[in-house]
C-alpha cells in the first residue's frame, strides 16, 4: 500500500484527489493539507511514499516545497499551469497532471507511482540502492559502495567509494532507517560506518581506506560485540 498525502490550497482540488484515491486500492491517502507549513510539520514526523502536490500556492510553491523536504518521496504534481512541467520533471516527478484531470488520467499517474514503488522495494539484496535528495536531484547510491556517513548539524556527508561525497539534508536517525542494520553500525554521535569497509581499529580510531573515524565510548561496547561476533 502506497502511503500518500496531498497538498493544495484549493479545497475543491483536495476533494477531487480524496475521491480519486478512494477508488484506487493501492493508494492510502493518509492526510490532506492546504498550507505548506502544516505539511512540513507532518513530514518531519511521518514517512510517506507519495505526495500529490499543487505548484501555485502562497508563501512557498510546490517546486520549492518538494526541493526542501528531507524525505526521499515520490511526487505527482497537480497544477493548472503547464509552464512548470519541465522543472517538475527535472525534480524526477512521477507524473505531472494538468487540472482539470480525469479519473483515468489520475489512475495512470498512480500506476506509474505503483511501478516505481515496487521497483524500489523489490531490488535484489545484492544490488540495494538508496535514492538520496541532494543538490535538487535524487542521487542513486549503491549501498555496498558507502564507506561511512558523517553527521554535520542538520546535514549528512555520505562518503562513497570512488565517487564524490554527497551532502544531503537528513538526520542520522533517518539514514539509519534506510540502511540494512546487519551491514552498518553507529560508532559515534556523528559517524556511521559500513562494517565490511573497516580495515583496522587502533586507539579508538577506525580506519577505512585513507580515512579515520573516531570510536566514542558510548558506542564502543556495541561495536566490539559486533566485530568480535558475539
């Protein structure tokens, strides 16, 4: 089941989306919003898979809203203005619905979201990927290539083998939820490492290639238990 929300400053538009979602068995429209600040508050606490998002709104338009959220979430833009289509697709939108749209056109967009959702969640374990939003794009990262992750206030630096480090606006908690627990371990308030990438540990310092990661006292016992196989 795809967990969805809708954001539009027009009540009638939200009613249409609610009615259409009720007719699609694989979409659960959990909540609707008419104000961007309310949607921001919800997304900071609740994970969603899909946003039905209007573009022309007061205070913050839909393009700006989607670019600013931390979650790796699918989006279907819903708007009466076709001139935003190129910019919408540059943000990897699933689809772009021009108002007024029919149920058949809405269902077609929902089917695209379903296909993308199933692709994300049925990737073979040997080729697991993350999609991380950074620099106004979704960046596809092979999980097995991640060396370690460094927390910097409200941002993360994802260090990747053979690639440029990605800086994303995410929390340590949110990235841990996306990573396989058997492969990654937190070793410091500001560091997560991939266990298989560790080359040696000396004097509470973890060596990964040419990088050195600190091992703090609060995480040392759990770390020692993992690497010793206990």
